[in-house]
């Protein structure tokens, strides 16, 4: 009787401890959510010079005030030619209305996501979800899934969403929040006729009126000549066509020549107009370009090669073959000339100015470089040499970031050589988190460099850049970009006839394909990789690469539910790893074999294999794989009816997931603990764990279990 009483008291104490643990878990989830979910405000700083647009602003405010809020968000479409100031107007209005939309302001430039004229809308939706505090690991794979996530995340929210540079309504529709209380501001060069079923208001943005344009010019220049010579000022702004982008350049050009009368400057521009038969806007840009020093002019011609919208000084130093101070001087000169827009994180070039820079590059590169009087190192550098230096700067930084983020792993490209004095300075990574953040912040440049390298015949650089992009992809599934990059990597490896790279690129291309449900395309890539691996040599590196190809075959089979095929791939891979003495390879394949056994319903085989993997992971001090093997072993034990053995493995896995900050792992383990508690008859704890899992998923922005909104 005393023993029964002791057991009862002990059991009650255990329940109290368990309840306390679950309570702490709920508190952890709520505290983390509060700390990590700031209200988004994705607007750049206010422009120094914004003029008028009172009529357009009033139209938008009237539409907002009169909006009944019953059938979806209000969508305002600002239309007008490039350089007219649509984006500036959209941001200005969003700033002014932000207080009325307390759930935040999101912005998205579709041109940043455009490849060959098309936008990957799934990536665009993913960008909005990230702004709404959905971590990449929680993003759905498909466009449909991500769209449902957006609807769930934005239901009943009061948001502003600014969508810049839309070309078709079909690009905009999946980006609309679900709430009728939200405002969407879209900019487009033309009307969007296919915004069917939306409450859309179209507002044409005309060129600035003459008086407004003169005021804007005066704000840029603050020059008495504008007042003293009103006719010349009027002629200048008329020649700029009322385009703020052109007025910015014209204002800086006027400021530079303070000793000349404004009338004389306008006459000089008009003369160039008549001689060359070009629009006055082009003459303004030509005049500004002509006043640049040699290095700034060379940078201006080279910047259209730059593979990302945001331009930074370190890669510019590599592009020019200069020390960092020289690159900074050239960038500052372009900013002073109005040809670059300076921002805290770097510089941006307006599309209209970029087009002019491309034209000047075609016209002037050879002559200007040949006659450069600067004497600076690299002044006569060939554009191909500049492209190569730029690509290799990004390749070097990406390889360094990859090594920090993923640690030593199988890579085929030669390690980058240390940077020379004119190769551009290396990024100072503070640690793994900084390296991962750099890869994500610079993904547009890295993907662009893959294309630039291949187009320039730099095949090894093209496929070598894909290796660190693999690390980035595993945590940030931008499918359109990664599929395009690895297809290019495959083509580069084929063209360079590098057998190892052919195998590796095809395997790595296969994964994003199968994750998008494109199994036939993935299967073709894996089959060709496995077939090519038969021609590898017999040294340990080649055999390890063949084992990797066989592993990818097993992973594809498992993804498709072909468990015998998965087992065959993993067993063949494990045999190679065992033969070359690669203990980690044996461990990984044993773990995968255990998961395959679990998937096929053979719980006893899964327990045996996963027990072996779990023990090996602990012996090799592989903390993450040990936790995951422990979790899978716990699942196998539960399915085998050995529930009491499973619980400590699950709680250890939960603690490890929380230490890593892996929300998706934590949610899976909580769900499994809920099922485990049901098997043990501890229904209250089962409900608590299930509720904690649902709460965690809801806070993270995941879809509900039924996929509904």
C-alpha cells in the first residue's frame, strides 16, 4: 500500500513537472513570437526632393476614404512611362497613410525577380511572407501553398503593399492580401487589363508640370541662375520632359558648371541635340557623362554588367581593378553627378540611366580606355577582364561564406586564391550567422554571376558559384532562381567537360526539381549523373562522388514513395563509404536506410537501423544528426509498440531542436510527442503537446494542418 501511495505521489509529481515543462514551452513560443515579429515597414527613406503630385495623392486618399472594405483590398495602379516618378509617388503615399494601416507596410520590386521578362510569382509571394515574419523553413514549396499562406497571414489585417514594376495583372493577383481592409499600390508602365475581380483604381501619372519641374530643379540645385534666367530654366525642364529621373541629372550638371550662364549651358545642350539628332534628355546624360573623371566614366560604362540592383564598393573595386578608396571615389563622383542614387546599404542606378550607360559602353569603351590619361592601374582593362574580376570576387566571398556556414564538405572547385591588392577586399564575416546572412542578402548578385560567368565563357566559375548556392538553397528555397542557376551549372560543366562537375551539378539540380513535383525531369538528371559516375576513377574522392550520386538516387526514390528504390540507392552508397573508410558517410546512409524502413512500414528494421545511426552519431559528435536520428528512432519505437523507450528520445530531440532554433523540427517533434502521449494514455499531455505544435505553426505562419485558410 505504501508503495502504491509512493507511486501515485511520484506520478502526480511527474505530471506537475510535465505540465510545467509544457507551460514553459507555451511561454517560450509566445515570448519568441513577440520578440521576432516586429511590424514590417519596408519603405526607403523619404526623398530629399519630392514635388507636387497633389492631384494624384488626393485621388488615392479619396479612394481610400470611400472604400467600403467588403470585397478584397483596394488596389491603386499608378501608370506612366519610365522615370516619371511612379515609384517615388507610391512610396510617398504609403508613408503618408502608414498610420492608418497599423499592421505594416510591405514593398516588392518585381523587376528584381524578373528573369527573361518573367517573374517567378512563388518567389514574389515568398518575399511578402518573409516580410510578414514567416521564416524560410516554413514556406510552402508551391505557388498555391504560398498563396494560401499569404491569405492566412493577411486575413483581417490592415496592411499597405507596394508592388513596383508590374507588367501584367497576373503578376499582381497572387500578391494581394486577403483582407478588405488593406491597400495595394501598384506601379506599371501601362494599364493592367487583367486585374479581374479586384477593386482597382487606375491613376495615370503625367510628367511634372513646368512650374513643378522648375521647383524640383531649384530644390536640387539651389542656384540663383534659375530665377535670374527663367526662360533658360523653362527650356531645360521642358527638354527633360518633366521626368524626375532626368531632372536629377540635369540639376547636378547645372551645379557643376556654376560659372557658366544657364542660357549658355542650354545652348550647348541644344547644339548637341541638333548635331547628333538625339532627345534633349539624352543630351543631359551625355553632358553629365562627359564631365566625369576617367575612372568614374569607366565605372559608368561597366555598371550595366553588375548582376544585381544594389551596387557595393568592394565588388566595384574588383570590377575596376582599384583599391577600395579608388572605387569609393568613382562611386561618389557618379552619385554627385546624379547618375547613381546613394543609399545606406549601397548605390542604385535608375533603369533609364542604365540604358544610357549601356549605350555609352557600346560607343566609347575602346576609345576612352585607350586614351585614358589617369595613369591608374587597370585604366585600360578589357571589359572581359573586368567581368572576370567581378565574377571571381563574388565566387571568392561565396566560397568563404559557404565554408563558415556549412563547414568542410565535398566540393569540386579549387579553393579561391587569397585576394590580391586589386582584387577587391574580402568581406569580414563575423561568424556562421553573418555568412548565411551575406549569402541571402547577395543572392541576386550570386545568381546573376552564374549567368554572367556562363555568358562570358567562364565555365568553371559558373558551376563553382553553384556550390555555395547549394548551401543557401537548403535554407532558402527560391526555386526559379536555383533551377535556373543549376541548369546553367550543368551547361557550364558539360561545356568544360569536367566529369565531376557534370555529376554534381545534375544531382543538385534534381533536388529542387523533385521538390517542385517535377519527378520526370529530376529522374533524368539523376540517371545521367549515376551513369556518368561509372566513368569516375578509383581514388577516394571519385568513389565518394559516386556514392553521393547513388544517394541522390535513393533520395529521389524516397521522395516519390519508391521505398525499394530508396533502399537500393542508400545501400549501394553505404557500401562505397564503408569501403573507403568514410565513417560519416556510413552513418548518414544508415540513417537514411532507417527512414526508408520507417516509410515502408517496417518498424522493427527501422528501430535496428536508427539505433545504429543514433549511436554512431553520438560517437562522432554529430549533434544535429544525433538529434534527428533520435527523433526518427523514437517514431520507430512508438510504431513498434515500445512507447516507453521513445519518450526520452523525443524529449532530447525537442531540446536539441530548440537549441538550434529549428521551428519546423520542433513542430514535428511536438506532433510526435502528442501521438506518443496518446499511446501512453496520457491524454491531457497529448492535448497540450498538440496545442503547442499548432500554436508554434500559427505563430510561424504555416498553413493549418488541413491546408485551409
